[in-house]
């Protein structure tokens, strides 16, 4: 699916979830979905738990995170010897 169309699945509305980015038409934040994935949940497990979601919704969360981080510079949190 084209990147632009995937990103259209992500919404930002100050009236929904205190302005956090969500999957359009839901109250599921991008952060929440990414956290589930980071803790080992599979796409299929997430889709089973949240029946209204699609695989493309989850891929949109990943793409959104990737786009946001593209211009970010990371600094080490701990100094190494």
C-alpha cells in the first residue's frame, strides 16, 4: 500500500486521547500499538484482540513512527568508557 494512504489511517485530534496520534476512527494510540509490538505481541494477536483493526492500521503505526524518527538525532543516555 502506498505510504501516503497508510499514513491517512493515522489521526491527530486534540479532542481525542488528549491529542495523541491514534488509528483513525479509534481511541487506540499509535504509542499503544507500538508498545504491544515491542512487548512481543504479534500483528495477528493484536487483530484478534481489537476486531475493528486491520493489518494496514498496524503497518500505518510502524510507518508513522519511522517517519517521525527520520529527522531525529539520538544522543547516548549513558556514557561508555
